[in-house]
C-alpha cells in the first residue's frame, strides 16, 4: 500500500537549497520535517491536499509541478516583487481559473493557479483547513490494531498536511472502542485541545455485542462533544466484515482516519470563527443587553407586570 508520494527537487548548491525552501514557504506550504547528515540535507513541505493527476488533451500547463493556491493574483504579485522569473503571465483559463507559470530556483517549472471564486455569500461562516497553532488529541483503540493503526496513520498525515506540528499532537491508546468516550472526555475536560479524534474499529459478530458497543460508543462520543464544547471527530468504523474495514482504512473507500482528521481541523477552526464573530457582535452592541432586558423591551408597557412599592411603616 502506498503511504505517500513526494516530488523531489534537488538543489545543486546550498544557496539554491535555501532559495527553494524560502520559495515554497512563501507559497504557504508547511514544513513537516527536515534532516541533516554528513552526506545531505533535506526538508519536506506539505500542502493540505496532494496526489497524482492524469490528463489528456489541451490546456495543461507545461510544468513539472502544479500548485493550487487560494489567490493566484496575490502569488503572482509576490513573485514579481521577488523578481522570480515568469515563464507565462497570469491569465484566465478555459476551466474557470487564473494560472501562470514561473521558474523556481534550480530551473523547476511551477504552474500556479486558483479557481475563480463564486459570488460572495453573506451570513456564512467558512473555515480553511488550517491546523497550524492548534492542538489535537487522538484516541485510538488497540483492539483490531491491524485496522486502527492504518486509521491513525491517515489521521496523522492529514494533521501534518494541514499544518499541525508533531509536538501539538497527542496520541492516547485505549484497550477497545468502549473506552474511547471516557478517554476523549478526560482529554476534552483539560481544555488543552482544540479537537479530539476518536479512532476505532468494530466488526459485527454472531451476537448482539456489536450493536450494544456501537451504540454506546456513538452516544458517548457525541455526549462528550456536546457537554465539553470541544469538537470530537468520529473515526470509529462499524463494519460487517474485515474486508469492509480494510477498504475504509486506506483502500477503495479512502482512509476514514484521514477524513476524521480533516473534520477535526475544520470544526476546530469553525469554533474559533464563531467565537470571533460573537465577539465582534458584542463589540458592536448587538448582544450587550441581557436576555431579560431584551424581553422587557419587547413586551408592551401595558402588559408588563408592575412592581409593588414596599409599604412604608
């Protein structure tokens, strides 16, 4: 099973190596890990998404590396200010995007594009998949470890690709799925984590044990999330067969651990965005009144209960 794919760019000089690192960092790629030995030096840069794209026909850029960004025009202006050689100027494409091609250090041709944004929507909260600066806890069951370890690998990969640092991720192992809600609640109660990932695997057997455990685990995780206010991502597989579990742990149906981690990152950011909006509304005076004061203002004066004056003795 393929674990990862990397596009290797080899620098000829130390100056080119430093220039490449600065170039990819300026595009918003996150540094995952680096190493240094007597023979070589290296660093890995990650994007939120990656893969191998196969195409046929016209309209494809002539480049060894294609990078999607949120705003191609902003990156194009940055490249012009830094005097990076531009091979093709920015322009609209037939597939509703803005794209340009430049030459990175060591001569690598890089095509950069962004899709044209849809019309602005109002009263809508959107959150980018950015895990940088946030803390995550991963609760993983040791039972059915053949599956859960694959889920854990996918979850850690997603967290790293969205910008989380290794030191900001805590992995907690529990005996089985039934213990996941308890561990998740304890971690959430510390208020040290922005989101909790719950990973496990339940396989249906010949008795009702499967249904009892599945229901309790689902209820416990949901209740922990609601009562603590910390987002919990549900990455517990409930499958009839081992083949179904394998498909959902990195084969035909993707990796549900990876998906759960992306959900955790998004919900952590959404909670923060809601908090910012609420604070902004309070600063504008939208919620400065207490609930009791708002009700009092809305009720006509004739219907308001009159307070009795204390009798004077």
